[in-house]
């Protein structure tokens, strides 16, 4: 699903913080664009999480199409509002 404007801003800030001038591991280009949020499957509820609070955010190499996936739960600023789910591992 598409990222909201706010999620895009949070994600792109985070990416810039974590991997400034990161070259693609396949083609060495440094042209990334933000893709979509891939919902993760909640095995307990047997459904996909479509709230946007969990999932894998795509970062796509515009040159070769290599896709990096990031677990949004690692992004502190993501979904500042608390969820009922515990994130403690
Ligand atoms: Zn590439």
C-alpha cells in the first residue's frame, strides 16, 4: 500500500540518517526512490496488518530495480501514537 505523505517524510529522513550516499549493492548507483509499504502477516490473527503501523517499507534503486526492505518498527518516529501491540521482543 502507499505510504502517506507523513510516512514518506519520516522514512526518507530516517534513510538519510542511516545510509547517507548509499550505493546500490548491485549496480553501484545512488538513485533511490521510496516504494510502498508491504503489510506483514499477523499469524495470530491470520490477517495482514493494514494499519500501516507495521510492515516493510521499500527503497527501490531507480537504475536496476533492486529493492531494499526496512522493518518500520525499527524507525522510532514511525506511528508515534501507541498501539495495543507490545513491541518488546
Ligand atoms: Zn541498483
